[in-house]
C-alpha cells in the first residue's frame, strides 16, 4: 500500500487524519439542509456528526426536522462495527424517488445511542446538501456518505485505491 500523505490543514480547517478510530460523535449546531426535487426535505440546527479517521464528517438529522412523507423504507441493511445495524430510506418528493438516499440506526450501539432514528443522507443521491450555506461535495465512492466542506482536508477514503485504508 502506498504511503498516505495527509493534506496539512489551513486556518479553520480540520484534517480527517486527525479524526479518531473508533469514531467520535459530536453535536453540531450548524444548519444542515437536504434538498431533493426542489424541496427542502431536511433542515436542522440540532444535528450530529460522526468523525472517523480518513472520512469526511457524516451528518445525522433528527427525525422531527425531516419533512413528513418524504422518507419511505428501502430494501436492504448494513452493519457498522461501531454503530450497529443500519436501515435505508428512499427519499420521495412527488413523482421523483432517490433510492437508498438515506440511512439510520433504529437501535444503535450504546456509544451512539443519541443517533437513534436520526437520518444521514448521501449527498450524491439528492439534489444538494448544505452545511450552513455551503453546498457540500459528496464523499467519493458509492458506499460512504460523508459531506466534504471547505473546512475539512483529506485525502478521503472512498477514492479509487483507498479500499485498504
């Protein structure tokens, strides 16, 4: 495996290489928004973020701050060694559907109990996601759901050749 050269963070930035493993859960008071089919389907200032080495933050939105009727259960599940079993959600607005665009942990592990039923969204599967007023860049790849903003630097897991990190 080639050596990984983390980008040195500038003022006001965080390196994902300084994030812990196992991951850490933090409350975040920045405004988090998710837009799909022209509709804001989630909007909160009471979210959480999960920080894990080599990953941009994954943001979780409380169920009460998600527009009712825009989430439908999707097939499949996955297991995270840290958080537990995840279930998936389609995001539906009028006639348009984003398949498995969100996920949640109905019964997370004790360390992540605050995430119960909060939903994380894949920025690549909806129209746009925002942290405050900054439009995020989706984490590379189709499995991880981190949101990249100007205040985090990588390199980020999910890019080609990073499966062994």
